[in-house]
C-alpha cells in the first residue's frame, strides 16, 4: 500500500471565550479562566459534535489535551444533570472509558480527578481492572460510578454477567483511548464486538475515539460506529501541528558496526547526551537490547546518575517504582521497551533517544511525541543506528517523519476465535437469538463482511466443538431452547468462560527468583522475584550459565516447578545471549525508502561518510540493487556456497521465503544446509554450487523465485510448521477450546494436560476444514508469515532479478554473513541435532553402550 | 511383499535392545517388539481421552481414538505379532470402552482377531474394558519378562512398564529438542505413551527417582525415521 499523506491542519488560534461559553457550562468557563487557559478549538469542536449526537474520532498528537477533549462531552452533561433525589432510582454508568493499558486507566483517574474536583463537579470516577479487588467489583455493580475506567477484557466480563443490559442502560458515551493501538489486534476485535453489544443495549450510544496519527483514518471512523448501514463513519477531527520535532541521527565518531543490535559503540556518546539533558527516554526494540544498553550505560556512569530500566518482563512492583520515580522527575534517564509506548504522562522528558532502527515511520513519530508533552515546543530526538543497514533505515524514517508519511498497518478482518469467545460470553450474559446476534455482530466493523454460514459454524463450534463426527451433543456448552434461544447448559460453563476471557495469550514463562549461589534452589525457598522469563529461553540453559536480566548478570541455578532460580554473578560476562528478535518487522514503506536510497548515490551524501564508503565499495565489487529489482549474489566461502538475496521486505517475509527456497533448492539438488534472515536480507548456504546452477539455469533464478512457490510448497511447509502450531495454540485458547493456565492450577504437569500441538496434529489429519484450522491458517498467513507481502514482492521482481556470481563475499553481504552463527539457524532439522547427540554417545562410549 | 518379509526387514534394520537377556526392537513409533516371542507391547493408549475431557467441558476433537487405532493398526500389520500386550491405561477412564464409537470398536476388534490380547490393568482403567475380547490381567510374566503398568519401586530385572509417559530432552547448538522415549538401563524398560493425546514427563523428573541405574540409563528418543539412543549424561531436565 502506498503511504498516505494526511492533510495537515495546523491548530487555529483559540476561540474567544464567548464562543466557548455557548458550549461550556459556567463552572467550566470559570475554571479555564482561573487556570489562565482557554479551551482549544478541537476540544470545543468535539464537544459540539458530541452534543449534536455524533460519534467522533479525534486524531491529535500527544500534548494536545486529547484526554480532556474526550471527556468534555461527559463532564458537561454530568454537570447539567439534575440532582438525584434521595431514594430515587439508582443511576447507571454514564461514561465508559477503555484503554489498552491498566496503567493508563489508573493514570487517567488521577488526571481527570483533578479538574473534576477543581470545577466542583458531582461526578464519581472509578477504575475497574484485573487488579480491582472483588469486593470493589461487587460494589461497582450495585452502585456504579458515573465514569468507569476500564480495559477491553473487563468490558467483555461485564457483558457476560447477568443483568448486563440493566447495568448499561444509562450509558451515554464510550471513550476509547489509544484507539490506533487497540484496533490492530485481537483485543480490538473483542472490543468491537463488545461495542456492538453495548449499542444493542443502548441504541443512542455515542463513541469518542482518541488516536495518534494513522495512515487510514476512515478505517477507525468506521470502527467507531454501527455498520448496520454499510460504510457509516464517525465525524473526524484532526489536530496536527505543534512544533516540528528536531530529529537527528547520531553522527558517531566511532565505527558503526557491520551487524548486531546492541549499539554498544555509541554508549559514551549517549551518556554525554543524558548528562546534557534533564530527563532522557531511551527506546529500544527488544528486551535484550534494553538489558544490554542499561548495563553499558551503568558501566560508564561515573556520575552515578539515576538511570532506570523498564520492560514488561520485570516484576510489577519494580515497574511501578520506576514509573513513580519518573513521574516525580527523580530520574535522569530510563531505558524502556514498548511498554512505555502508549500515552502515559511522564513528566519533563526533554530528549528521546531511539536505539536501533525504528522499523516504521509512524512508530517513530509516536515515540518521539513522548518528549516534551507540550505540543507547542519542539520534541528533540536522536536516532542511534546499531549497524550500517540501520543507518539507511534511520535516514529513511527521518525523511519520512518530516514528510508526515504514515505506515500504520491496515486493519484485518475479525478473528473467528475471538467471535467464538464473544458468542459464549453473550450466552453467559443472557440467552440470545442467533438471527439477532448475527445482525448485531455485523454492525462491528471487523465483522461487517461475516457471512451467515460461517457465523453458524462458529455457534456450532461454541456449542459442541463443531466436529463432523457429531458425538459431543450430550456435552454441549450452549443449547437451543424450544423458543430458539441459545443459553448456557450449566453454570460451570459461565464460570469457565470468566476465567478464560480475553485475547492476550501469555508465552509460558517462569518466575525468576534469587537463591544462594550453588544451591540449585533445593535447600532454600529463595529470595525475591525479579520478573518472568520465557520457558523456551530457559530450556537452553544449563547450571552455571550466565545471562542478563533486570539490569543484572545472573547465574542460572536450576528450575523447579514454575520457578527459575538464579544467583548474582557480578563481574562476569553474560555468556548466553538472548534473542527476542526484532518484534516489529520493517514496514513496507520504509523498505521501499531504503531501496530508493541505495539506488540514488545523490542521497548518500546525507549518510555518514563510513556508510557511504561502504556503498561505494559495494558498487565497485558487486553492484547495488536497483529500486525495483532484486539483487542476488552467490559466492563460495570455506567449504560452502552462499546465496544472499536483498529483498528488504522484513524478517518475517524473509523467513518464509527462506523456508520455501530451501525446499526448492533441496529438490534441485543444491543440498541447502541452513539460512538466516534479517529485515534486509536473506542468506542461504549449501553444499552444492548454487552460482553454477543458476548460471546454467539448473534451475534458473526466475524459476526458483517463481510465484508458484506460494502454492503447494507453502501449503506443504505450512502444515508442519511450528509457526502454525503456535498460531493454533492461540486460536484454541482464545476460542475457548482449551483453558488457559491459571496460577495455582499449574500443578497438573505435562503428562496430564493435552498439548495443543497434539490436538493440532489429530485435527489436521481428521478434519482439515475445521473452523479452528481455518482461523489458524488465516492468522498465520497475515501475522506470522507475511505471505501477502512476500506475494507482492515476488510479483514485483518478476523479470527483474539481478544475479551476481562472485568470487568472494561482497561488502553488502557482510552484515548478514556476520549474523550466521549468532542467530539460531533455521532449516536445520531437530533430527540432525538428535543424530549428533546420538553419534556423540557412540563415539564416546562405543556402539554397544548406546544400545 | 508378504508380511513376514517386511517384518524381517524391520527387525534387521532396527536397533535391537537387550532387556534381561531378551532381544527387543524399540520401534520409532513407540512400540516394543520381541521377535523371539512374537510379542508386541504398547503402553498408555488412553483411548477416548477426548470424550473424557469433553464430559468436563473441554470439547477437544473427538478423533484421538481413531488416530491412535490407525497407528496401532499399522504396527500390528508390520509385525504380525502372536501376542499383544496393552500395558495399562488403555482407556482414559472406566467408561471409555462404552463411549467408543462403533466404527472404532470394529476396527479394534478386527486387529485383535487371531492373536492373544492382554489388557494390563492401569490406574485409569483398573477393570476390564466393557464388551471387548482379550484378557484383563494385573501383570503378565512371559519368559524372563514381567509386564505391568506402573514400574515397581523395587528393582526388577526384565520389568516392562509404562504409566510415566517418559520423554527426554537434549540441547544441541543452543536448541532444545524434546521427544518421547523408551527409558531403559539394561534391566528394566519404561515405554513411551502411545495415545494421540498423551503428554509426556521428562525422565529426569523426580517421579522416576530410584527407578534406574543412572550410569547405564539410555533414552531411546523417537525420531521420524529412526530411534536415537542418547546416554543419560546428555539429557536435560524440564
């Protein structure tokens, strides 16, 4: 999709007070006056739209008073509401505020409470999150606050409770914060379905969406309102402007490395910037980068500046302490991953440092928006590329940010697993009629295109699993009454639903707990918990291995049940690197920009000298890829032959391509051994001379890269891929096929629970068209494999493949060649590893012992 | 190709394992075959586990019985055993045999026909399966071998058991590989679970404490083409 350029409307001067007075009740006007403020144009505009009964999408940068704008319609209406007579009817919730983060809800409670108190409004505000104690939840049901601040999961729970319709009967507004981030995930699908339900309860309900800049505002506008009339959209208010951010790329005096993601080379220069500013926010893309940067900064922190670390795996209490210190301006710098991406107010940040490439222009803009929360002052940001390709990417992103290009991903259709969860939730709340629910579901934008047969299959799935064998009728979870209403068969079903609500699937993770060194955790109960680490990573460790976590070097002591025991290993180096991988693939837009830059030596002038030199060397030794071409280099090295391709389509698409190409090369007799993929390139190595094969058209590169690889090859590989199994697991959990694991219930152990991998294998061989497999394939194709992007690439490069058969490695190939050996190698079968292990035994002990 | 020929080939190609003096084939599909006795042992079929869970609200696919029986059918066709020993937990619960779909029951009866079939009682299925042929036994002694469901705490030479669903894990070049396995120390052998929905438990788990001579423990890990014999010292917990 080509990038869109939003029409920019710089904010107009603020309205005169008399204009404001028309819309605002007197106490509000007075309050603004006392503060020496006046309401902003977009705040009044939104109020006017809301008062005329419209739903509205407000797109504005941080610092534009978005939150207050979102709540003004509610607050003014509540201010004018007649006093409730003693003994009069109980009032229900007036406004529901939904945010993707618990922390955001808590933050808003604080920020909104202040004006409410100062204006003297008779308005009650409360939060309801997973952390809310049960007695408070009970009380909220009996005596609801006027404004309830909550999350998508809590809304789903409220909808699934008895008397939901009555609970929401007075609802006027739903305010959706950070809408751009909510809508792109399955949480967004669940929320859209919840909204549809609320609209069915209260037809005059209005929605107010608050969003950062997105590529396609119309998608969000449709999302906010009922699609009963197809394509209906909310009103739109766009605030742009504010001062242009000052972004620069660090022009390091050090050598920019060929490969890697640590940006270690720039640590002293980053530290100098921290010293020069009041508060610096340092963004990185992965947890491991955060850990490493934090370590490196403390190594040079001779002034012992308060520098903190914040990422999602750390213990909650630890994170809260950091957030609090940040709010109190007690920190000079904070190293953070995306947990801080969203709009929490962080005091006086005056510099954002982005370490590593931003991967997307919109992402960069949102992160930089964090600095200096007042929109009339320029934000200041420095980009630190971690390697040479990232220099190109940073340059491209920087140009994009100035142009205002947007590359947020397009929205996808609603997941069927989420729909299944919602259907069960509806039944838990009250019996439903399939016809009515179908109509209702289709008013939610992600499900506007849902067809009736699919919907009926989802109902069948919820009821009896939807299997062709049809032998679970007697165990049905929902049943149809004589009147045709679907209701839950027994209370246990509703109970089970409540425990499993939501679409956030946690990767199996273990607590990391301190113990005495060498104790293996057996003797002592251990000390404090540092946070959680993925099981998959811990499985590769042995006793005594050291790794980085929570800003410390830890020694692995052992695993017991759901805890991983560690001890401090100060002074040692972390031996085992952790690969979180880049979480975000390079956006299509940035990829195109990078290709364009490579093709245009004029633009190299803007690049650091050492990087420009590198490109000149490449032009000399090999060739630079043309903007729309695919460059493929082949060369021998050691006793292997290498193929390096430069599609610049992101790691996911490259991984998929790598899998498919190795299958094909294997058939062609090239004996491929393995491959690695980065965001920019793909390297495959083999025992056969691929350069010779391509030159002699055995096969030709055009045949090798033919689009038909997305047919049978993809299907065949797909079916067995662990990626698909992982996706299936998510679908099975979200759809309620199997239960999520719960704390306290985890004792069951491996031999009792049925693994979703086994279920997948059985289901695939016996009912390949089952609705859950259908949902899995759709998810995997979009989310994990980037098949559509690969397809676009293959069609773009038809007849445009440039082959360079070289004597030796080219300069451009150095970065990916350096990744070999550092990244886990794909395509190397488990069986090979087993074979190696078995051979070792035979070598060491003689064949008779192995038997 | 006739059956006995293919059997001979299977046996010739396989790694033969000695258990208390008897020769046995550890088949990569998770069964044990004793060519001299023409005896096939299979453990923890857990038939009807799917419907057992469905009764409690987890509607997982009802095809596990069919899948398990298909695989069992294939190994029986390959080896043509005279005796089949199902080492307990053949059904996931006491009502499993009754719930079994008619077509599956017919398939099972067809493979039982013409051979001696023993149902060893397991903790999931202590009683004889309803309306099925075969003899239900607590344990079964054949030659120097003793077949029972749960491994006994006392060291017994020649004991073949199941119950624990052993698997083993190795780490090679930073990657972890976990597979079901036979676990043996030359004296006793614990068989992997055969059922389609059966999970597994690492042989280094506490549940196996005291069962093996650790110096001679070998995990015969199931590969897609063959068995991989891995010495106990290379195994990882978890």
